């Protein structure tokens, strides 16, 4: 009997410990379930646990009320009409400025004279003297009467083509409204017009009886010469390719003769060549 009692007591103690562990696991799972339901917003109702001599019921946490989420507020209406009006006004102003600029450009274009020989101020000159440029062997430094109060200082690259003796006391045709240019340190205020090829150059001759300052005219081109040609516009460069010496020796622009007081400007011996 003693042995059976000890054996029974040991078994009861072992089962008691195991039951206690299982009860603790059950309570832990309950708490996890309750926590999960609370997180999901499910209300909890306290229940009366059955009395048990050996196991004390664990306290049930009070239910937590979850506040409902507020609906997002609708954004306040932006002041779009005012911004749109400002943008429209700015665009309208910009369009007006562009239109005004185009009109001004159109007016300027309509006021721009045609690019033809009438833009050039060509007149009779008289070479009073010529000497070698002090700093350039291929240039002449000339003093030329153009019918103005003072003679003009002109530099020409004619040393290789015309002897210095032939550069003295002779008439010529000058282009007067080029922008003055410095050539090897000395300013040149006009250009002597010449019949020209790579091999040969001759100074154009005004008709007999011409005097310094007489104007070169070309029939059909009656515009007013520029006060000074703008080198950036390259007006002379656009006109010059239409200069030519005819088979008769007359200086031409687009086939029309240059004239001074009704008579022809001529080259001495050269024919069918350009003029520079």
C-alpha cells in the first residue's frame, strides 16, 4: 500500500504540473486572440470564468475603443481664375510686343534701299601726287582732289601694276563712301576704281572735260548713295560682281554704262574684265 500511494502521488503531481503548463499556454493564446480582435476594432465583453481551486484566471484587459478615421478634407479651391487671367494677360502682352517688333522690322525692311549701284558714291578725282607707302612696298600713298575743300588721303595696292610716274597728275574715278580703313598704320579715305584681272590692272578714266567731284551715274538706278557703307552689310561686295568692262571698253553695271555728264567711263586697253 505504501508503494501504491507513493506511485499515485507522483503521477498526480506530474499531471498537475502538465495541466498548469497547458493552462498557461491556453491563457497566452487567449490574450493573443483578444489583442488581435482589439486591433481589428472588435469590442470585448468580459465573461465569468469558472472557479477553479488550483488556477487563478488571468485578468481580461479592458476593451480599447478605436477612434474612427476622419475622412480626408477636400482641398480648398485654388485661386485658378486669377492666375489664369494673369497668364492670359502676359501672353497677350507678349504677342502684342512680337507683333509690334515684326511691324517695326517690316517698316525697316520697306525703308531699306535696294542693294544696287545707286548706293555707291562714285565721283571724279584727280591724283595730285603719289608716293610709296613708308611701311609697305606694294602700296602707294596718294593725295587726291575729289572736289571737296581738302584732298583725300588714299592708299592703293597698285605698285606692281602701274609705275609711279603714271600715278602723278592724272584723273581717276573714286569710290568715296567706304568706311575709312587703316592700311599699315595710315588711314585711307577712298578707293581708286580700276579695270582688273589677276595679271593686269588699269585705272578707269573719266570722260574728257570732267572735273573733280563730278558724279558717276548709271541709268535706271536713281537711289541716293549711303552716307557711309556699313562694312558688316557688305553692300559693295554684293554690287561689285555686276561690274564689267564691255568689249568697247565702257564700264558697265548689269550691262548699263557708267556715265559722267552723259559720257562714258572707260578702260584704256582692257576689255571683258571685272572692275574693282
